[in-house]
């Protein structure tokens, strides 16, 4: 018989009836269930069943019957599956006797029943339900029969099926935030309050609770790859617009429709849409603009937010960052009201989260075990409990949840992402596939789009049924939204989303490479058909991940042109740099668009002194803001107050900016072939020439490059590597963490690379680098970070980009963040790469000096000097000596400083 289910029962000695009497009851009962008696041994009896009846046979074995009476010990049971055949002797068929059958599953089931204890049911790996993860088991037992080794899993008699365990997920509740653990984040009109919370610590949850308390609120969070201009703002409106539209929004129906359909809108109109949505319901109240994970939000959305709050400051901004990141430069231009941090949970707080997540059902033992598994992270605790319930490690006895075994809940402390991946591995194939699609889309998607994408990718899934199952299992939330068109008419849409951005990052990489590329291409085609120029930027990113680089670059160039026309120069820079990285053939178009953007960004904006926010505009009259044009905004950056990010005369500079200028004001040395000669920060007219300190922060030329081909500018060492779409091991690549490489090229004698050149150099990267340097020398941090983002998007010289970014953070007062970036950058360098480690140590010394830590700054600069001398870098050594001279002078050792300055000449 092919593919038969074999069940072997072994009687254990003890009180009660003799074995034969109990065996007759067993034979009678299981014969009625379709069993064929195929084996008989001392204290054992074996049956064969149709494999399709496994569920009913398992339930019967657990429930027991007349074969167990009174105090008689339970049968020990072993189960296996496979082919068996009747034994024949000298041509006679003994099949009719019903006792002589043979086959590997009979041996395996008999061995497992011999190993099992009374009442245990051990199933072999040949049982399909075990291999598919449908059974709840605990413990691995290995039986031996001669040379045969049989691996068996013990079935949980109380809760054998995972599907019944998953049904208990409905008992879970959203845990309350621990009140004593949370900061009180104020909402100040016209200003930004910062909430620092690492992923999973409860920051997003706190933001949503703050949004609920505000009279009007809009929550903005990152979407997809982070490249789509206004993508975060578009998705925020989709989530937040309800059945009724504010009258001010109705006046902007056309730009709102353009935004929602991915066609984009201008910077002016985007700011008006924000202000209209957040216009207070009554005078004297303030609305809340809440930005979650602000560092990953696209720059166009951030610029629209700042434009709106600066023009009509009737609402305040609350932005969440992780524990170490600095505010994006656009947001940093606003006055900071306050900064707060959510620390790790205490032991008592972790147990409160565990109890709240289980609806108060965890007993004290389970509470302590599962609270520990999260390591003080609220989301990790919740996900650990969710997996414990779904896997059956937590079982219910009435209204109480207890550990299923002594080992349950005693594993390693894991991050939330690892708990999420473990739970996903136990899901069905359709569920895992749909989770992967949602993750690749960014964790948020329309249900109709999911259907189209799966059809394009030729993946057959019952989307509606699978989504319902995923919602029941607490994987996703399904919501109905109503979206207005250009005429203000509402249309219904169904959206699905993960409960946290951590789910998106954890599940992004669950598909094989080929399947993921196929999925990326299907997503790209669907988005391209449905979206306008702004929305097609996301399609371009997916096309690049799928390997269609030419098509991706063309969509990126079109998106860059659209953002340039809409005055989103930060997005324009990123898109043209990314387009050039994806397909170098698009460089002529990219250079043209960059030139137009630079023309608008060539003149710095006039300073704006930010005073106390004006009082709320009375609600009785419509604000003139919606009918009057914005002030001229030809420059891409939002006007910022005179601070560390703007450098007026030295007497007017704040301490941080003044110290940076003083440290970096080292005059340049005369140009020598093969060395960089960047623009100095400050050149005393009578000075001779040591190196400009900032040039030492530039990337090194490639080893072995001919001397006559070496450039005159530090920026022109740059090269963009041929595109290799790459996905991180555990997180999807995004705007802020694209794969980066560094190398250099020998440009032509004039230091420029013509578009027709076969060199892999990039005019785009070179020009962006020059602009970044000019912004650094002008202390224009907003512009500097915009160009640094462009360098990152181009994949160009990551260490150089990070050093420039750290200098921008330093200039605006984020000293701790600058130090962290520089230390991380140095740590990632090859220990034997003395040139780049010299440059980074020197930059770190500058940052430490600004932080008033001269001893550490001295050690870093000495390390940089030693490395420069080790590789014979005379210019680098002179730069280190020049900085040491400044450092000694700043600490009152003028004689030593003068001596070092003379040595640096």
C-alpha cells in the first residue's frame, strides 16, 4: 500500500486489564476508523490508515477510548508514513491473515512507540503535517532500531494544531504605554520638538497617541525606498483624509488630486495643502504635524513641512529620531522647542508590556520569561509573545496563559526583527509570499495593487482570503479610506499595512534573489502604469533593483526634471545622482538638469530672524495665505536664522561656528602636480602655503594613476561605479542607505570629463562634490547636506561624503552626532588604508576640538600625523601640523603652536 499512515501502540506495564484484552478494544475501535491491523508484537500493536485521515487518527489517539479504563496507563504511540507491502512465502499470499506486512514506516513507528513514554505521541519526519509546521511539538527524540535512527517529535496533546494555537492570537491586546516611562513632549507652534526612540521602543505608538490628543494632526512616516518626492506626504494624506474634506482643501482639489495620483505638485502648493489640512478648527488651538523616523522621510516632504510651518505657524512639529541621528538639515532650520528620549524598559516595565499584550492572561512564570526575551524593547516583547502563542509555547488553561513546558520561554534574547522572521517562517506558503510582497512595497499597499502585482509576477494567491488570515494572525491592519478626486468626489480604497516599520525591514529579504527581482519588475510596471512623474520614481527604484537600469534611469531623469520644475532641488540632486549611478549613459541629461538646479541655488537666501510664533489666526476668516502667493523661493533651501549653519562676520558667529572656522582656516600651499588645491576657508594675505585643512578630508587618488593625469581638484578624484542593484541582508536599501563604493579616476588634463568619454568618471558627481565643498566653506549646512545626499545617492566616495556630512552636523551644533559618524566611518575603513584613516582621524580631531576635548583631539591628530608620515604623505603631514598648531594655540601654548606652524610651512 502506497503512502500509508502507520500508527504503533505500545502498552506500558501497570495496573488494569491484561494486554490482550486492552488490545482487542484497540483493534475494534481503530478498525471502525478504517485501520488495517498490520503488526503485532510483545505489548505492541500496529495499524495502517489512509494518510488523508491523519487529523482524525491523531485526535482519536489523544482522546483515547475503551482501551484506557480507570488507572490503566496511557498507550505510548509512534507514527510514521510511507509505503508498505505484504510478506509472501513460497508463492503463498499471507495477506488475508492481516499480520504479515513489512515496510520502513512500520519499523519507524514501532521504534518510536518503544521510545515514547506513556501518553506521549511521537511523530516521524515522514509525516507531512510535521514538515509543513502544522503540528505543535516540543522536544526531539531519536529512536534506534539496529543501525536505523528515527527522529521523532513529541506532539502537544493539549494543543496539537498550530491553527488552533494561532486562533488564540485574538486574545492579544494592544499593550498600554507605561506612563512613568514616557516623556511629556510639548507641542509648540512654529517650532520642532524632538522625540528620540530606537525602533520598537514605543516612539511611533507615542506619536500616534499625541496625534489623537491634538485638535488636528497629520502623521507623516517614510514610505517605500524613500526616493519618491512627496511620497511620505502623499501617503499621509491617503491615511488621514476621511469622509469629509476641510473647505480649505476643497479649494485646492486639483493639486491634492495631482499629489494623490503621484503627479506631484509644486513646493508652494504642497505647503498650502499641509497648512490647509492642519488649519485649526477654532482659534486658540494648535495642530500637530508629526514626523516619524524623520531621517528616512523624503526631502521634498520635509521641505514642504518647513515651508508651511514658517509661513503659517499655527501648528508645531514633533519629529522622532533614533537615539543617535541628527535632525535633517531642513528641519534643523526651525527653532527647537525641546528634546526627549524614551529609554529602555525596566524589568517591571517589560513585565507590564508582556501582561498588557496578552490581555492580562500571562501567569507570573510566563510573564517573567517572555518579558526577558525582548531585552527591554517593547516591540520585541510583543513579537516574542505573539510567536509564543502562535507556536503553542504559551497555552491557555481557561483564561490563564502558561508556558507549555519547562523550556518554553527560556531562549535567547532576540531583537524584534528576529522574532518577526521566526514567526514568518512558520506561516503557509501563500502567507509568506504575500508578506514578502507587502514588505518589498514598503510595508503599505493598496489591495488592488497587490492583486495586479501578483498577476504580473505570475504568482497565484487568493489575495482576499490570505489578507483576512494575515489580519487575524496580527500580521497586518486592513483599513478603508476615502480619497477625493479633482472634483472633490470621494472614492473608496482598501489599504493594508504592517503594524510597525520593523516588519517591513525584517521581511524585505525573505525571497530568493531571482524571485525578488521578478517581483521588483512587476511592481515597477504596475506603478509606472498608475502613477505620474513623481510616483514613477518609486517604479524606477524597483526597476533598478530588478536589473532594468536603462528604463530606471529614464524614469529617474523624468522625475528629476519634474522636481526641478517644482523647486524641490534636494530631491532633484538625489534623483540625477542616482540616475547617473544606475546608467552612466544618462549623464548628458543629468548634467543639464543639475545645471538648471544650480542656477536657482547659486545665491544664498536672505537671513530670516525667527521670533516667537505669531498668535493663531482667527478662524472666522479664511487665511490670506491660501490666496496670496508665497514669498519668492527661487533658492532650494528654506531661509534659516543666523546660527551655526550660516557664517557671517567672525564677530557675529556663535561659539561653535567660530571654532570650526578658526580650526579650518589654514592657508593653502602652492599647487604642485598630483595634489589637491581646494579653495581655502581663510587666506591671510602675507602667508605662505601649508595645505588647506579641508583638502585633507578629500578622497585619495587611485593608486598607480599617472602623475600627469592627476586632477587639480579634490572632487575630481570621484568615480561612480557601474550599477549593481543590491539588497542589504536584513534591511531594504533606501534613500539614506544605498550601497556605496569608493574609488577614483584619472581625468583629462583639464580636470573635467566630457560626456562622450569612455571613462567611468561622472560630471554629475564632480559637480555635486564641488557644490558640497563650496557649501562647507560658506557654512551653509542646509545646502551642504543636500549635496552630500546627492553624493550618497550617486554611490560616490562614501568616506568623503560622511566626513562632509559630519562637518555639517558639527556646524549646526550636533557635536555628538558628528563624533559618532566620524568614529563609525573610521571603524569601517581598512586598518591598513593609512591615507583614508589619516583623513578621518584628522576630521575627528577637528570635531573633538570643537567639543572642547583637546586631549582626545591631540591623540587623533597625532594618529593622523603618524599615518601621513608612514606613507610619505608630505601634504597630509603638513595639514596635521597646521591643525596641531591651532590646537596648541587654542589651549594657551602659543610658543608651541608657532613652532608647529613654522614646521607646517
